C-alpha cells in the first residue's frame, strides 16, 4: 500500500501527483513541441506578431543557448541585443561576456559589480560584442500567459535542450 501524506487539507496517496499540478505538467510537452516547430526568426528582424507573454529560445549555429520568459516578450527580446542595452537589460549578453572573458564569478562589491565590469577595458568590449552576437541569433517563441506554466515551461525547455546559459541557482 502506498504511503499517505496530508496536503491542502486532504489525504493523498504518495504515488499520485496533485491534480492541479499534473494539469500544468501535462501541458508542457505540447507547448515545448510548439516552441521547437516554430520557424526561427533572427533577433534583429523580429516580427510584430510576437505574443506579449511566453517563453523564448535563443539559438546560435543550431546550438540552443538560452531559454527565457517574459510578460513583455517583444521588448524583452529587443533588450537582450540592443546596443544601448544596459547590464540590467542585456543579461544574456552579460553571461556571454562573462564566459568570453573568464570573469565568471558575480560580485556584490562595488569593485566587481556589473556597473564596474561594463567599463572594464577587457569586459566592456566583450559585453558590446556579446550584444551584437545576440542580435544575430535565432529566436523561437511560444505564447504562455499563465505565470506558473510559463515558469515550468522555461525550466522544462532548458533541461530538455540542455541550454548552457540557463541556471536556476539562487543569487
């Protein structure tokens, strides 16, 4: 007999997933397939028809690099690659520049902060180059308005595609 546990005021068998959570999980694979079958577009040529809320996949030379989510997807995608994008806006470019320069460890001290990195003689040009690189990447996206499914789909796609620039670490 499976073990029992108490949650939300009801008893559940240990081998049964909560029905509401299972409903979200059951939607992941179809949404993931819609993401993968979407015809990629270039970041620097985004169409006006992008949904506001959903997840997106950034790809370079057929290598999936990053999955993100947003409630303002067109603006978010543009901010990743905009030449004037700050270190707060172009976070994926920051990750690329960190990898390129070997300056991987985040610092919460002023001397190692993002604002200091972008003016560093090595990191600054790498960050500018990374934003230009992102502008040339392919993007695929899928609409997902529900914030919980959006978060789950982002994680599902990142794990399934083994995107090297996603981490779900706490900072």
